[in-house]
C-alpha cells in the first residue's frame, strides 16, 4: 500500500508539473537556507578556531603593566611562584621583546628581538629550516647566539645559508650574535610574528641587550587534563589578589575561540530560525496543492470509496503524497544547501564542515511540515461522501 501511494504521489506530480515545482520551491529554499547557514556557520567557527589554535589553545599569556614591571614583582623568579601557587600549569616561560635593527654586511632590516628560555621551542612547537634552538647552557652563560625567523634569514642571507654566520643587532650599541638556527615559516599568533623575529637567550637579553628591570610577558602552558579557561580564571583571581586588575592583562586563545564559537553559533542559529520561516511558507504551498488535488480527484476518491476504500486508506494516500512532496523538496534543498556552502567556504578559503545536524533537522522539519499541512486536505478527502463525490462536476 505504501509503495502504491508513493507511485500515486509521483503520478499526481507529473500531472501538474508547474504547480508541483512552485509548491516545492518554498521547501527547497527553506531547507537549503537552513543547511547552508548552519554549515557555513560551523565552517567559519571551525576555521576561526583552527586559526586561533596556531597560538596554542592550551596557552595563557600574562602581560604585566609597565608600572608593575618596574615594581620588581614580575621578575624571572615569579615564573616559579606562578607554577607553585596555581594548579593546572605545567610550564611558565618568561619572555621579553624589543625592536632593533639586525644587520649582515650591507643588508639591514628592522625586526623584533625576543629573549626566551631554551624550553620555548618545545612549548611553542617551533620547527627548523636549519640548525636548532639555543640550549639552557647558552642562557646560563649569557652567550650571544641567535635563532632567526624565516623572513629575517631570507632578507639578510638571500643567497646563502645563515647557519654559522654572524649578525649584528643594534639597540643602544651593536652586538654580534652567532646564528645557531633558522625557523620554518610560521603564521603569526596573537602576540608575535615569528617570521620577523629573532630569538636570543633570556639572560643575554636582560643583561647584555636591553637590561630590563622586569619580565615583559609570561607564557603559561596548561597541564594535560585541565581546562584552559578554568585555569585562566584561576590565574586572573590570583593576580587580582597580588597587583589588582589594573596591574596586568591576560589573554588565552581558548577564551577567544570560545567567544568566537558562541558568537558564530548564536548568529547562525538566529539566521537559521529566520530561514525556517520559509519552510512554513512552503508548507502553506503544499496545503494549497493538496487541496487543489483533492478537488480535482474528487470522482477518483468517490470511486475508491465506492469500491470499499476506508477513510483511513484515503487519508493515508494524501498524507503520503504530501510527505513525498516535502521529502523530495527537502532532499533537493539539502543538495542546494551543500552546494551553496561549498561555494561560500571555497571563496572565503575556509575548510568545509558539513553540519549533519542541520541536514537531519531540515529534513525532519520538512517531513513535519508535510504531515502538518497535509493533514487537513487528507481529512477532507477521507470525509467525502461517495455519492456526492461520484456526482461532483
């Protein structure tokens, strides 16, 4: 019976193609809109998260204020204090950065000079085109060694390897540094452009290069098994108790990623809800075509009832017909929505992440529309009197 009703539904569609197409348009547009909006929103959210993740979703950075850096609280030993007093942190790296002129022979460029510990390379997962990072002994002995970002190496050593060469770094005076490594190109994160930065040992930076009185930033790595946002809240509460909220600023990529996901998720849901209204409009179109279909097939209904078809059979026939229409429209809408999503993400250079939830939601809602708006015409058909139906002109 079900197969027969589906065949009758397709026969009715073929009998009035233009009317069927116009009725399906509302369902197709509604489903395509819901699928496209939710898929594009999810793709945007994932791409933003992936971009932010280059800075490390398990990283937290503390920026002491200028006054607090001079107060002596935020010194190198404060790294050990944070590690001891705040649960959920595996590593704390002091880092100070300044700008300077870097020179090799006649080639000179402006770059950031960052003083860091030797463990920085492992925490930030840096990769090398040549050489390696400096060692803990280089830091303890204040050695003048340097690791170049890829852009700096290309600018200062365009036709030769930088490894083993010397560069001069100018701030108050020129100092010569031995190149021990060159980084692979790496996307800039929230606080540093790696390609345009040179890295030197932290002790060398603080004692021989800039003679700083306090640490510029602290990079914290969250321990396995802990939530970055929760640890960031602990860090905030801890620092508020020491220097007050004006004495520092804090940043976590995980916090930014969560905010971005919440914004894109809320915005996508809002747009999808608006787009779903077109499904209701499409449902009205389905009801219209079903009422017209009942009127046109009144004699057919009368004959079937005269031959013994029960009201339930007649009602089932027209509900199946409405469901067939909406499911067909839903499937075409899913294909159209996926195509729109692919086109938009391709133009925006995002990775495509099809929202299967939106597919199931849109198809399920279109089926609900078919049943809801097909019920009245089906009931009307099932209640027709056989004699009146046979005499209908």
